[in-house]
């Protein structure tokens, strides 16, 4: 006989165990370079500390206070200086480059975009105002490249080129480099850019504030980050200092809800209970709530899940 189950008060008898992840921090009060500190954290915990919320910062500061620590310590934040890629197609920078000698140098700590002269590239803050070089993939030959003498920020230039043509110009080979040489007078934006500060889990920098004037890359190659008194600052990765590690701490929240079922079958047999749980899981999935949720039956002292209601209950 086919089992028929009808859930009347759906969502009122689920027993979800909800797991959410927070960060637990560990201050390691021994001096290491940033890379050695990361290796230690990855071997012992999860990684160098990432700070994604105000609550994370409170937890990290609590760990420092417990150890009576008030100095500087590495965290898992770094400047992704090797992430250069072209705006068009998000294509990584290849082996052909035309950097001016000494470039890129991230002078001042905020140079994540690239402009070109008639002969060579240099990195610059994306907020500077330069003319721009667009390209149009509907055209052929040198007609694909369009110089615009109006000055814009890099993001404004990217938006303009995408709106009117295809994108900011890519310079991926010698042919493309020679095609734009005669167009540029002075400097002009091209489509090369990179990411800035990232956490070790590859997400973008957020939440905590920089110390006044930071990042500044004052000593050059200051591509690693430490925290002091709740604020971030850049430093050379070869510097030696204590560090914060983190691990993911799982928080389990249990909610018990009563479920009323109408059925002409014995709902206390394992097959019926499994079928009901599957319907509940599907309902949670339909509402985008299935992730990190476990659904289980709560048994009564006699081992039975359901009891039959008497008339008048």
C-alpha cells in the first residue's frame, strides 16, 4: 500500500539545528615575518587573522587584552601587487610588459591603475585625471584605437570606453603597443589595473580603519599589514613582529517547533519519518534556508516521535 502523508502545519514542526561560523582569535607573542606567521597559523589554526565585522574586532581586541598586549601584530591582510589584469575580459597580464624603469612602484601606497606614455607604462592612483585610450572591436587595424584628450579618473575612463566603444585599450603584444604609440601625447589611461588590499581568504579589505596617512608604502614594498590599537597599517613583509591567528568557531543554535501531521499511516515507522523529513528539507531548500541546517526528530522519553491526538486536544 502506498504511504500518503499530508503536512498540515508545515514549518511548525521542524527541528532545525542552525550552525553559524564566527572567528576565534589567538595572539602568538613571538616575532615572525608575515610569511612565516602565515605558515604557522595555517599549520596550527586556520590562517592569519581576518576581521570581517565589528564583532570580530572586539573578539581580537579581547584576546589582546587577556594577554596584556598593546603593540603591533600581523594580521591576514596583504596588498595584491601581482594581480594585474586587463579591463577587457578580465584577462591576466601576460609576459609582454612595457613598464618604465622602476615601475610599477606603488608610490604613496595607492597606485592600482596604469597609464601609458608614448613609450612606457607607469602605475598611478586611479583617482588621477588623464586622457584615455579606448578600443573598438568592431573596427580593424589601427582604427580600433581611439584617443580621447578629455581627462577622467580611471573608472570614469573605463565607463566611457565601455559605453561608446568596447573598453579601455589592452596592450597585450608588440603589435598593439606600436599601434597606440603615435596616438598618445603626454599620458593616457589604458585598461590595466590590479586589486588592492585583500584578506588571506581573497576577499577585499573591509571593516577596520587605517591609521592616519596609511597605507603609504613609505619604505617601498610595504605589502603586508599589521594592526595596532584597532587600526591597520602597512609594513614590509620581512619585518618581524607578533601575530594574530584565527580559527572558525562553530556556534550551534537549536530551535524546537511542534509539527502536526494528518496521515492514514503509522507515522512512527522509520520510512514515514524519513519521508516527512525529506519534505521538510525540500521546503527549507525552496526558501533558501537549507544551508548549514540539520533537521532531526526529537524523541519522547518512550522513544516515540509522534503521539496520536485525542479528540478535543
